[in-house]
C-alpha cells in the first residue's frame, strides 16, 4: 500500500461518517472506535506505509500497571 492509501484509510477510520465505502476498512474502523471509546481519543489504530519498506498497523493502548510496575503490551 502506498502512503496516500494509508493516509486515506487513517482519515476514514477517524472520521464520523457512516456511509459505506467498499475499501474503507470497516473492521479497522470498528476496532479504532472501540479503543477510543474504552481508553479515550489519544488511543487507537493508525496505519503507516513506506515505499519498498512495507506497511504497519500501530495499535496504541495504555499500559496496565501491576504490583510489579508497568506491563508492556506489544502487537
């Protein structure tokens, strides 16, 4: 995926629009909305892409604090 497509998907999953779009990433948008609902707007899903290097899906959620400190969560 090129950077422009990643930017478009990021726009779609963060927009308030509800009309369907064949390539809009409805599942990703649903996950993003659920993360934001539970943890707040500073968390969620973001896509990035670089030519000839690949694409990444970054999921940002807060770390959970336990009796032994912070637990790192990596996906």
